[in-house]
């Protein structure tokens, strides 16, 4: 299944924890293509064409996986990883899904989010023990989730708000089952919650819910999966820190949760604990959410973004928040998106990478620490 989904990437592009591809056109309920580009709080990772992983940006906890704690201003290889299908960058840790279905993680491990049964930071990848063959991986702030090839979920790490979906609030340094989750086709994580796109096109979420980011019509945390209201016939999901978005099969986009910066895209700054439609957005083909902003891929490989923009993460040449979608300038032919803490990245059809927004740790990969309000090329980015 992993190999089949990688073939889809070559044709269309992706989605995940803060990353996305173009949606597939067939009518069968299939998994979104795997993420080959992902952004964390202050770092970025990408799967190269040779199946190896490169990361750059912030590295105090080893999240770049190069056996150091030194920031990098341009891409560097993660130690000892090859034959990789997908990558997921959490706030301060990273994980990769290998073609054989194993998951490898590295970086900050204070709550066991690396999944090696310990709480010691890891400066290079370590395999997640006790995990059956996986088809997907997603990273939150201090937890990680894997989607197994039978459609079930496993999560590990911090669980103070129930983000592991185990029915308890106990942290776990090794994978635990997501209880009562129906068969899923993709899984997502961000902040202190998780969501899954089910085979029937609905979405269920669990964990923190202070801004309504679970979408169940309440603001109560949930230790077990709960359905997101007004969400059906979905083809992809993406999670920001306190907001969530879904791409429907009719190519509309619906978001819910925090909206203090307009990240729901409905010309408002009012939070919503049920899904609301993004306004003024052309038919979308992919999605990616950062902490407080959202981006969509539309026809022609163009990108539109909305929400928080203090660091230029919307890519429209300004630093003004936007309550509805605005076009990212100077980039086209995009096949994949990723949203980080306060930066965004895109992969073009030719493999070139571009990033914009905050660059305080070198997460844009352009060799500087300068913020960019328009896309800038990642150095040596023909991945």
C-alpha cells in the first residue's frame, strides 16, 4: 500500500500534519498521498528523491536528526535513514515512515513522543518499538500517532488531554491503541490533539478542545475519538495548533476551532466548535495548516493562504493578518504544501522547494536568518 501511495505522489502531490497534496480525482475512498514535506515549530524536513530525509532549521533537541544540537541554515541529511516514504515534523521532534512500514523518530522526547520507551532526547533516528506495519505517521507537539495498514491507530507520548485516544490521561513512551476508532485512511496530529479521516469520509478527533478544535460542538477535551460535526465526504485533513481543516471531495474547504487570526478563513475572528466553510476560495486540491494559519493548493499549482501573518507566513508580501484567502506571490506549479509554526513551504513539480515566513532558526533553508514575506528558494532544494 505504501508503494502505491508513493506512485500517487509522483502524479499529484500530498497532505499531513501541516502538509498536503492535490486531491485524487477517482471516486473510490482512498488515502491521501503520503507527506514528503513537513514543517515543525522551527524546523523543516523533506524526503529526497533517493529516499533519504533532509532537515534544516532549529535543532536544540536533536530534531534535525544529524547527531548534533546545532541549527542548520540549509538542508542536511538525517543520519542512517533511507528507503523513506513519508516524513512528519512535530513541534520539536520528527518522525519518518519507511517503505517497510516501520516508523523512526528523533528529537525531543520529554513525554516519550519518540516512542522508544524512554524520555531521553534522541539526536538521531530510533525505531518505534512494538508497532505493527504502518501506513502513515503524524506528529503533534509532544505526541506521535501512526496509522496501521488495517486502518487502526496507535499513538504515544504526552496524553494530558487524551491526545493518545486511549481513554486515559496517562503518558506512554510506547504505542497504545486508539480506542473505538473506526477504520481510517489517514491520521493527523498537532498541538495536543489528533484526528483521523475515516473510510466513509467522516472525521473523528480526540484530545485538547479549548477552542473547539475537535469540532464536536463543545469545548471539552476528549480521551476517545469523537465525530467532527458538519464534516462528511472529506478527502483530506490538516491540523493547526488550535484549529482544524478538511478538504471535501467537492473541493470546498471547511475549518473549525480557534479563529483569533482569521485562520478559519470565513471573514471572522470568532472561534467555531463546528466546521465552517472557507469563503472566497477556488476549488482546492490540497491543504496545509500552520500554528495559526492555513494554506490551500488550487488549480495551476497556485497557493492561497489566510490567518496569522506576523512573520510573513501567508506569502503575500505583507505581514497583515488575512481573514480570507490571499494568493502567495511568486510561486506556481506547486504539488505539495507544509505549514510550520510561523512558516510555510511548498514543493514544485520539478522538485524545487520554496519557503516563507519566520526564519529565526534557519527553517526557510535559504542560508539566512531573515524572515521572508514572499517565497524564497531552499538551498540545494532539488530533492
